[in-house]
C-alpha cells in the first residue's frame, strides 16, 4: 500500500499530512476542553487516528524530509489558520498574519533556494 502512495505528487502528500495533523490536533483539543465521558474517548480515538494518518502520509513521501521541511512548515501554518477559523471560529489577528508572512517566506526560501 505504501509503495502505491509514493507515486502521489509530494506537494499533495504534504497537504494531506498537514490537514491530518492540524485536524487531529483540533479534535484532541476538542476532546480535552469540550467533552467528557465516552464522547471524549471517541474524540481522542479520532484524533489519534488522524495523527497516525499524518505521520504515515508525511513519511511516505519518497524524498528526504530535510528537502521539503520548508514547504511543509509553510503549508502547516496556512492549514492551521484555516482549521482554527473553521473549527474554533477564531480569525487570525494582525500579529499572526505578519508572523505568518515570515513563516511562508522562510518556507519558500528553504524549499526553493538552490546553491551551486
């Protein structure tokens, strides 16, 4: 199964990984702060499954992680803000926008700046 996943384009695998990671974190946060009993257990289980999917999809990419870490971090920031807005209804304040511009710029530099 993992061999078939290696034919998927790397940016798509990174996007899937970031979506799974951030969603898993959000579900675990909901379990901790918004639920109790069996619902909490169900949320923790769902969060664990999403985080396992994140680790599996990220490590399936057939490339050295050091080469794509910049792109991954930039994507992670963007997806994190989208999930934060959708799930928690929290729009990013100005400092997050400004800092995020640095995160994205840095991620693109790390990913695409090639030295001779």
